[in-house]
């Protein structure tokens, strides 16, 4: 009986650890996207201007 409780207790810990990794990964991905997206947009717009001229002439 004590062995079963020990096994279920460790499973609970593992599932909790998986959720922590999931939450940390999602938070890191969202943060990285929010911080780098504006710079990527600026880079693309500058590259488009060099190739096609001003954006308002399109």
C-alpha cells in the first residue's frame, strides 16, 4: 500500500514538472515573438524599399 502511494506521488510530481516545462516554453516563445517581431518587420520593410523603392509607390 505504501509503495502505491509512493508511485502515485512520483507520477504527480512528474506531471507537475511537465506542466511547468510547458508553461515555461509557452511563456518563452511568446516573449521571444513579442520582442523580435517589430525588428523583423522593420528589416523586411527596409529590404523591400531597397528592392522596389518606396512602399507608397506600390
